[in-house]
C-alpha cells in the first residue's frame, strides 16, 4: 500500500510511520515541523519506501499531488500539547479546520480512505466517569483557547462522519487519550515527559492545581496498533472509537510514581493553573475512556500498563 501520513514527523506519527514501513508499505509523510521534528524521522531518510515532504497540509497543490499518489491517508497533522494550543490558538484552529477540510475534500475527490486522529479533548469537561463515544460533550467559554481546540477537533469529526454518511467516503475516527512514549517532547506541556525530565534533572516536579485531576495514559505502541487495526477493519468505517487505556491515575500519584521510579530526590511542588497557563484556562477533572467499543470490534486492550510505560520512557530519556 502507498500511504500518506500527515504529521508524520510528530511524536505519534514517527512511531506510526515505522510500523507502517515494517509492514511493507510505502509511506509518504508531510509535516511542517511546527511541533514535529526532523530528528524523529532522520534515520528513515535512506529508506526507499519512505519520502518526507516538508510542507503544510494547507498547501492545496502539494496535498493534491500527495493524495493522488497514495492509496489511503492517516491524518495526524494538528497542533499538539495544551501549552502550545494555549499559546497559539489561531494556528491550531486553522490547521484543524482548514487543513482537515483540505484532507477530506481531496480524499473524497480521489476516493481514498482516511483515518482521522482526533482527541479525547472533544469530550470537554463532562468528566465524571469513563467516556463513551456517544456521550455529550461539554465545552467551556469561547474566551478560553483550550475549548477552541476541542471545538475544532469536534468539527473534524463532524466532517469525517458527514463525508462518510453523505458521500460514502470510507473514514475511521480515533479519539486518542493521553498518548505517551519515547520521543515525546516536554516542550508543549505534556505531563509525563515534563515530570520525567524534572525528576531526572533533580528539579522540582510540578503538579498543576491540587493534583487530584485524573487521566489515563496510553503507550504509543498500543495506540499505533489500534489505529492500524481500525484502518484495516471494514466494520470500523464511519465510526468513532476511543483509543486509550482504562487505567486511571491522579496527577498527584503520577508525580509520586515518577519520583519513585527515577529514584529522584526532587520535591513535588504545586503550581496554580493561573501560573502554569494563565487566567483563561480550565482543566478537566477526570478523563478516562470506556474502551468497550474497540474491545468488542478488535479485542483490543492496551498491552503496556502505566508502570511499564514510565520505565520505558525513563530508560529512553536516560539513554539519550
Ligand atoms: N500537568 C501537571 N504538571 C505539568 C504538566 C501538566 O500537573 O508539568 C497536568 C495538567 O494540568 C493536566 C495533566 O497534568 O491536568 C495532563 O496534562 P497534559 O498537558 O499532559 O494533557 P491533558 O490531559 O491536559 O491534555
């Protein structure tokens, strides 16, 4: 298969491209290197089945060429990280709205199947129990940039589902829940690489708010596995799936675990959200997926638990 992967130099994309190449595909990636990094894919550049296009998904002419030349598209290009989104709300919106429109418009014209990488952000702050795909979404005020990201990812999903229903385009949507693993940078705010870096450098480990907020973290290898299997399963077409781990952890306990596993003498310190981001910020108190839908279809459950993934990321960080 000839596969087009948007956002292929990003953290998740750089894992997905390796898996797709290992399965014998030809993969072209497009990445504007805004949050992706050349180092993530530099070792692939001699591979005859791999091509890297440095460019934006907003470049219609380039996208026209790339979509024409592929058999299917994995669309991952998007702004990443709460910190980045809060600091660049307009860029994030334009990429998610106009960029994704271009992807679907071209995929429809040339009849190419699309996997849309969406985000658990779309659930917003409706956080009282594990989220099911059809749950209501509750987003806050438009003055809070984070909700713009959630809104635009929701728009992407509406677009995907509408192309599927009204234009018979084969699409699959995956909502990713706090994916982590080696090569994830701490620069855009993600908690695990940040805390591991702080712990290894014996710097204070920063917990935002009171640390009672709950997340579930998913190893990138498991997420990539789910994405490929969904894309290869006709029964997944036109559907939305949570991709994540159902193992909840509070951010407080995550900080303690990272301190313990790194053997660090760092203090765990509490930083108010207003200091970490700004006044226009809201966090989600609880964000954990119900994964029965993907489990029923693919018998998918994550292979790597939180402790195993933290150890793997700590080892990778230390060996760099
Ligand atoms: N967080 C934290 N310390 C940090 C970075 C993040 O306590 O140095 C918190 C953040 O406020 C959120 C959780 O960790 O409650 C997960 O943050 P992340 O940005 O990784 O992803 P989110 O789930 O918010 O999209």
